[in-house]
C-alpha cells in the first residue's frame, strides 16, 4: 500500500508543480524565455520525487513509465494496475489542488479561458482537429506538401577536374 501512496504523492507533485509553472508563469507570450523555468520545474520535481519515493515505489510517476516497466517484465500486471490507478488519482488531485490555488489569486482565474497547464497563445486543439487531414493541399506546411518541385534543389552534374577521364 505504501508504494501506491508514494506514486499518488509523486504524480500529485509533478502535476501541481509542473502545470503550476506553466499556468502561473504565463507561458505563451515569452516563448523562448519561458521554457527554462518550466523545464526546471518538471525536472527538479522528478528528481526530488526520485529521491523521496524512489526507494518505496521506483518513482514511476507516470502511467507510461509503469506500462513500460510492465512490458519489460519488471512488475507484475496486478501491481501495474495499482500503480496506474494511484497515478491517475494523484494527477487528478494535483490538478484539483492547482485549481484551488489559482482560484485564490487576487485577480481571479478563469480555467475555461486560461486552461490548466495548456500553453496560452494558441487555439485549443481537440482530438477531432488534431487528427483531421488538412482541408486543402495549400493548407499543409511547405515541408509536407505533395509538390516536391520547389522543395528539392536542382540536381547538378558532378564537378570534374580538367585532367580527369570518364570511363
């Protein structure tokens, strides 16, 4: 039971600190500058959790890591299910604590407008729009367009020195 509680706490901390760094830090307007503090928030949280809960549970802190450990045969399926449930509940709890913190800001916080850990500045992407094919060929980026004539440079004949023979 200790290992499941450890995974719960680790995932709660990761979501709270990492997503909190995105939301409170105002990621979006200062794109290049805003990456370092967010990366440090996530990285240092994972490092702290590895030291704090690693001896108890292995500090997976992420269902994808747990699935990887299960596929590799390092944990049994029943243990993996327990870890994943604890991680999902921990993530929801971390987001809930973050919402409570954000609601206490003096100027208020609108989750619908600001999101919860989603970088600001761009439109929200739904699953339908993320996987939908482009509506027209002109809407795809140049690197992915079907016409390759402008994407490739013209092929040149190899350079030969004046004294070389071909043959």
